[in-house]
C-alpha cells in the first residue's frame, strides 16, 4: 500500500474528529500489537486493530474508513482491557464507523436481516447490530 | 427478601427459560423478584462515542423508574442489560454534563400527556442512586455460596461444567468491577457450590462474536467454535453461561459449526439459572429444556437430574 505521510494529514480535521468522538488520544498507542493479539475476530479483519490505529494516527482517512475492520469489531473490549496504554480501540472503531456512515444513515439495517434469522435471533442482537451499524 | 428485577427484552421472548428459572430459583431461596413495572428496552449495547448522549436515556430511564418505585437496587441476568445499565449509571455518577443532559431528556418524558400529572411535577433528578447487580452477585453476596450449598435438593455431583463468561460481564474491568478480567472466579465458585465439577479451559473470557452473528455470521461461527471445541476437548459435559446472545451463538450456531468443522462434537449449553433451578428442585416443566437446539435432556436424564 502506498500512502502519503505528511504533517497535513497528521494534523487534519479527520484526526481531531476521531479523537473528539472516541475520547481517545490516538498518539498514546505505541503499536505493541497486544490489542490485535487478543482480538477474537482478528482472522476475519483485513487490517488488524493496531494497524487501523496507525492509519488513524497518520490521518490516512480513506485507507482506514474503507477497511472491513471497523465493521467487524464486536465491542468485546478485550483489546482495551489488555492495552498497556489504556487505549480503547472499540471506541476508536465506533468513531470511525460514525464518520464512515456520514450521511448514509445505515450500513447494516433491518433490510439486511433474512426473515428466518430475524425470527430466531435474540432481540439484543438485533438492537445491538442496528445501534452499531446505523446512525 | 424482595428485589427489583429487570428481565430485558430477550428474556420475554427468545429465552423465557432464563426468565422463568431465575424467578423460580430465587423463589426457592426466599427472594421475591419484583419485576419493574412498565420497563422498556435498555438499548442493549453501551454507546461508545462521546456524542451519543441520547443513547444513554433508555438505561437511565429504567434506573430512574427503579428509584421511583422506592428501590435502591435492581438485578438482572442478561449480560448485555447488566453491562449497559451499569456503565450508564457510572456515566451519570461521574460526568456532570451527561447527568444534566440526560435528566433534561427524562424530564421531557414526563410532559407526554399520557403520563400521570403527579410525576411531572414531582420530577426529581436521577444522580446514580440505584445499584445495578447481576443475579450471580446476589447469589454470592446476599445468599452466599456456602449457604446456597446447604439448600440444595439435588447435588449436581458428577456433572462436568465449563463456565463461560464472554465479554460484557467482565470488561472493561474498571467500569464493570465484576471479577478479575483474566482469571474470574464467580461462576466457578457458583458451580462448585452446586456440586458440579468445574472444567477449566482457555477461552472462557473470549467473545462469542456477539451481534456479528447477524452482520458477519461466519466470524461468529468461528469464534464460537473455538470456545466450544476447547470446552469439549477439556472434558466438559456442558457449558454454563448468563447471556442470551452468547447462548444463541453457542447453542443455535452449532448447526453451522458442525457443517464447517467436521471434527466437532456437539455439547449442550445451559443458563446458570437452569442448573440452579435443577439443584433447588424446581419442577422440570419450568426449566424450558425444550427451547435448546442441542437438547440437554439426555445428559440430564442420564445423571438422574430430570425425569
Ligand atoms: S495494545 Fe494499546 S498500545 Fe498496543 S497496539 Fe494496541 S492500542 Fe496500541
Ligand atoms: S473490541 Fe473489537 S477490536 Fe477489540 S478485541 Fe473485541 S472485537 Fe477485537
């Protein structure tokens, strides 16, 4: 992947917005990878959690917003619970999802749930998925 | 003892076995669970961005109503309800801006004409007065596990049980303050008090895939397989848990797991309250054993625990 690293990107509005929404200091992350090591969904992700944080640190907006990873976080807080720097990636992922959705309102909504699944899935799964993947 | 009880949406529809065994088991222990009147959904997941303050209103509305009922504690068994209620309460306690804004929303609620006029004028700010406790904590702290083992009608001796915590009960540890996030004991101590043999295995605190079960089912299938397979390989007869979504992933998903992982052998998954109800001699009809995808009845019959 080719990416432009510049102070313009690093100090961009995007970076500020991620920090504001997530309440996390992106530069606190020193890329040890402990978050990714414990993540139960890491196998399905295209970039692993610490890489997503790195891209966000560098202000590489398109790269991180187009990753599958932000839609695959299950908010299980394993990464946060083990991070030596107290960085909560689940909050960063939620902030990135909000920015990615922009005005599009819905990434995963009721239309995407097959009828048989909707009939048998627990209510809390439906409510959670819509809360995480739509605005 | 009377205790205010918040069941949550899933317990009234998909997992009535969890609701009914909780109530029946509590009753056997002399605890009357009083369901919170007119409760609403807790919102399921705790909002993780600073701007989603409105998403904290459902939780606080519930806790406000508990306070209005004159209670200072509320108990629940669903790990999602427990987590989101507890975290929202913490936010109200520690964040003055959230406290002010959420109370403004709640006060607005009361202006809806259907509401009783009295409550409009008597609105009192909610400042985190109610304590949210998981039913496992009630068993540990109010009943006491030693005391519990004296009240058993059936000992579950010989039943090899793998406890499963999942994500929401334990994490984030600073907010949940439930148990040691890496080496929890509460489920183990509970199961031992029933006479079960506790099976230790490495994935008991890993996530089952949660709500990805809908949006990325293959990820949930793989994550659930890892947990179940580890429990089976370590010699468990069954898995015990508290959360209806974990239950859905670990029980219902065994169909997909079986199709994808050929060497997998199925294992029954039960709610901790079903085991408790069995041990306390609650009638078989209340256990709801017919609601499981992997039928636990043959195993429980073999152990002479149900008829
Ligand atoms: S564990 Fe924390 S410090 Fe380490 S890479 Fe992950 S977020 Fe960064
Ligand atoms: S919260 Fe998300 S990124 Fe973190 S460990 Fe869980 S699934 Fe992985």
